[in-house]
């Protein structure tokens, strides 16, 4: 997390180093985002040159920082550019206040709190909220960069979702490493978020249909049968769901998959 740093250059370099493949090509992406040259970027992050405030704003957009994170980055840049000892001391106090505020936000959130309806509406608004939450349970996805690489979503979306998940105690962040909070969230069948939840994940299933892997399954079969057997099919599906929940409850988190099961009268 950026709040753990007093040096924005170290934050950027550490962040890139933690990315998949050691962040290969990331500095060139910063060059493009800032509209400058590779020589200048090298002088900034490997030398004595400093970012301008305008470049810091572009960099925050590139990394998809939240409003508060952007303010902190701008403060870090101002601190690094400051010329007098007195001014640096004032800025150090402001940096400390930012860091304290970030800690207070974390401490106010109980680990197993019940989500409000407003929070549930956000959690189920897009598929990647639950995907990010779920991936933090799997070893090998301890950083947001690794999750972004797996899900292929924008950094802005990932940061927005992580900020929400951390705020509500669903994901824990310690020393830049992510871990899961509560491992089970139940959505009542009467919840107004149910339709959106189904749409989100079936939308992901639709995208998979054109590129199914050997371990993927897609089965669609309009069929006719007796009312008695239709009721039996429904009961068997409910039994399968119940057995699935029992199985995954104690199963170690190694892979993220999605189960979409449909049965309806046409």
C-alpha cells in the first residue's frame, strides 16, 4: 500500500518489481502514460530527477489510484521536491496524518461484520468484486498485480474493488500482501441483488463459450419430460448444490471456478 511509503520512487519500483514477470515493460507503459521519454523516466525512478505534480496526477491515473491515494502520492512528490528543512518537516507531519487516517479506517472495520444492503448492492454490482475476494484465498494471489493479471481487468477497477473489500473486512491487507477475511457470504433468495448476481456470472460464462478449455463444461439441452420427472430433476439439482457446498467448505483453496446451474420451465 502506498501509505506505507515516504519515498514515491521506492513505492513505484517496489510495485513494479512485485508484478508478474518482474514488471517487464511496465516502465515503458509509464513513459506512454506520462507522454515523456524513457530517458526521463529512468532519470526519475533510477536517478535524482523528480516527477512534476502534473506527471504525478497522470501516474495516479495510470495506476488507478483512489482519490485519497492520489492525494498521498502528490504529497510524496511535493515532499521529495521540497527545498527547505522547515518545509519538509511540515510535509512530514501531513504524511504522518495521512498514514494515521489510513490505519484508523482499517481499525474501524470489524472482520466479520454483517454487510448492509447498500454494501451488498456494491459487492454484487460487478463480477470482479467477488472474483478478487475469492482469489485472495488462493496461495499465489497475494498481490493485486497478480490478481489483475489473472482476471484481465483494469487497475482502476481492481483498486476500486479492493478498497471496498478492505473497508468491509472481506479482504485483509498487511505489508502489501492480501489475504481473505470471511470465507462465506450468503445472499438471500429474496434479495434484490440476486438477478444482478446471476447476470454477472452468466455473462462471464457466455465469454467462455467460444474458448472452452479441456477442463471446462458447458451443457445446454432443451428437453421434454413428465411433470413428475421434472420435479425429480429439480430435487436432484438441489441435492447436488447441497453436496457441492459441503465439499467446498473444507476443500483447500487452489483454483477459482464458477458453477452456473440452470433449470427452468420454457
